[in-house]
């Protein structure tokens, strides 16, 4: 069966196609993405109205590209999955409206699925089926969470979450402090490679013995970077940008991997999946590999292209939902900006 996935929760318009095998396996057939990131860059963050309009113009051409890439035709599609939430209301509505139209026109079932579950499900396109229980570290522009995944289409439980900023948000804010372009992840990742990660001792939020074991906090780190930079500027010294990037990045990767490995041990799970835009970070994956190996935990990190928002992740989750025999969503399905991570599919 062929499952089509549509993503429009933030600033990427994504259309993906996957093949669901009789054995429940999923195979990537097409992954077309159009991004409006450049249009938001001068504002230093996503402007919802601009994102919605960009989805509207990009949706049909991106659909065309995905079909061309796969060599399939619309009539080959057996089910449609769309991001129902969480995300920006106006942005989500464009994808949901498009998905409904295709669903009615093709007379195939529609599944409104969870964007966050999609970030985890995408890994099965690269590394095959997930074990019955695994831990997911989801780190993106809007979320930083530890999730216990007991069947990607069955049960996802939040174990921990950021109490303030998301990891990606911290990257974007620190980039702004350092006058680096938006989004901040890629330029900071690049500059960090030329800097000294031990140059500045930035704080590791919520890692004290009395702190919440599985929650994160990144706003103190962002403030510490801002204070440090201000101090140097006041003293008339030049900012060692590469060292700041490396030291900031080390603090983020240290906390994320330390807490993820500890949570895996607490929960007795042997597999860690890291996904979301920040999973594309080179230091995060390197440190996670080191610490997971030491702890005897299997590490799975999808390739960077699959970590950031795309339609293939929604098609992948949709395929697993279809395979699990879930009830399709009603045709009056709405966009749900605050969809909780536990809700995998809206039926
Ligand atoms: P959410 O999934 O929570 O709704 P989102 O979809 O906007 O948020 P993604 O597209 O998954 O988030 O990720 C975007 C974030 O990833 C941005 O904050 C960006 O700075 C960050 N990012 C991208 N590449 C890297 C990198 N190499 N290192 C660190 N962060 C990165
Ligand atoms: Mg994005
Ligand atoms: Fe995302």
C-alpha cells in the first residue's frame, strides 16, 4: 500500500510517499520539501502569516515534485496522512485542507497524525522497525522532550520535557546574540568545529542532584551566553565567536546526552532514537554515540535531511498507523495547534 504524507506545521511544506509492506515494513519513495525559512530570516524567527501563505503557494507544486520523484500517480495512493498538530494554526490548516481535498477526490482514508510522533517514526525509513520499547529524544525548534515509545502507532508517553526554551530555540537565540544567521543551528554547528568547547564553562541546566531527573532547561544557558558576551563587549574585548559556539554547543550536547542515557537506564530500555532538527547537530550525535556505547545502549539517529521537518516523516507515521489498523480521522478533522504528544492519530 502507498501512503502519502503532508506536513505544514511550521515553515516547511513537505510531501512524502512511502510504501507499506505486508509485513509492516516501510520504504521511502519520495520526500519533497519547500521551505520558507529565507523569508523569515530577517525577522529572526518564523512569522506565522508568512508561513501560511508560503504553504498555500508551495503545496501543489511540492505534491507534483513528490509524485514525479516516486514515478507514482495520485491514483496509486491508498491512504493520506497529514500533520494535525502541534504547530502553527494557520500553517497546519493549509496542509489539513489539502489532505482532505485529496482524500475526498481519491476516495481514500485520511489520518490526522501527530507531528512529534512523525519525527520519531521517520527513523524506521532509515533503520527499520523500532524495538517494542525505546526512548526517543526529540529535540527541535519548538520541543525538547524525552518520550517512551511503546509501539510507534500505539503508545507514546512523555517522560520529560523542557520547562522553558527548546534546544533549537536556544540555538536560534544564541545565534541572534552572536549576530549569526537564522536558523542558528547550522552556523553555530559549523563555527563550533573551529572553537574550544572548554573555553567557557556555561551552566548545565537541571543537572543537580535535587533537580528533576528527566526535564530540561535551556533559558539559563541562553542568558549565561548573553551575559558573558555583554561582559566581554563592555571590557572592550573582541568576542571569540567560535569558542562561544563550541562552549555553548558542548553544554547543550552534554545535558541532552547525559539525561537521555540516564532516562534509558531508569526505564530499562536498550534503544535511544534522537530526532528533530537539533538531531542534525554534529556534536550531539558524536557525544550520544560515545555515551550510548559506554552504557550499552543502541543509538539511532536519522540522517539530517530526515531530522528536520518533511513529509516523509508524516507518511511514515501514517503507514504505521494504517498497519496498526487505526480508525481513520473524520472529514471534519481540524488543525490542533496544541495536540498533546500522546495523541498519535486523531480519530
Ligand atoms: P517542532 O518540530 O518542535 O514543531 P520545528 O519543526 O520548527 O519545531 P525542526 O524543523 O525539527 O523544528 O528543527 C528546527 C530547529 O533545528 C531550529 O531551531 C534549528 O536551529 C535547529 N537545527 C538545525 N540544524 C541544526 C544543527 N546542525 N545543530 C543544532 N541545531 C540545529
Ligand atoms: Mg523548520
Ligand atoms: Fe518539527
